[in-house]
C-alpha cells in the first residue's frame, strides 16, 4: 500500500469514526437539565417570604431579618430535597385535624406535584408547586399540621 492508499484509508477511517461519534456528540450537546421550578422567592398574604436555592431555604418575615435555615436553626437536623411527590399520603396525614385533611383533598387534586421537602429538627414542611405562580406549604410538627398559600414574586 503506497502513500496514496494510506491517505485514502485514513480518510475513510476518520469519516467512519466521525459518523459513529455523531449520536454521542448530539447527546452531549443536548444542554443542561431543566431548572428547578421551585427555585426563587415566594410570598404569603402577609408578605412573609420564602426563597429556595439549590441547597438552602431563606425565610424572611415581613419587616424582619432574613434567616437562612440550616442545622444551627434546626437543632442539628436540616435537610432539603427537591423532586416530585404523590399527594395520596397527605389526604390521611392529619387524622386529628379533619378540616385540614378536607382542605388538602380540595387543593391537591393532581396525583403528584413538584415539591421541596424541608426537614427541620422533628418537623418539616412540604412545598407543593400547584402551578407556575402558586405553592402550597404543608407544615408538620408532632402530628399537627398547617397550610399556607404562597405566590411567586
């Protein structure tokens, strides 16, 4: 095989390798995963605010100082997780509060929602993103619950 044959073979080999890698290249160039829809600031009717980032929650009372929640605020136990959660378990989570269960059944009509699950000490809050503008916060502490509606700022 002469120089010309080697050059032709190298060209065909390069073209074959390029074509073989094309699907991989498209996959790599697909882009970053979609942004977490809960990231940002939400407020209630009293203008208290909750701000979610990838790894923290900042609570700002109306006319108050912002506090970043963490282990120091939660007796050493703090966790935040984002994802989707089924709503069925929440319909029976508060048996001693039938009015709260009725409210949950009325508001949580879909099978699941995007959520932020925040654990602080012995209690926790699940933030259900109902749509692009509304979040329902379900507070739990020692079997007692509460609800709060938040809107995107």
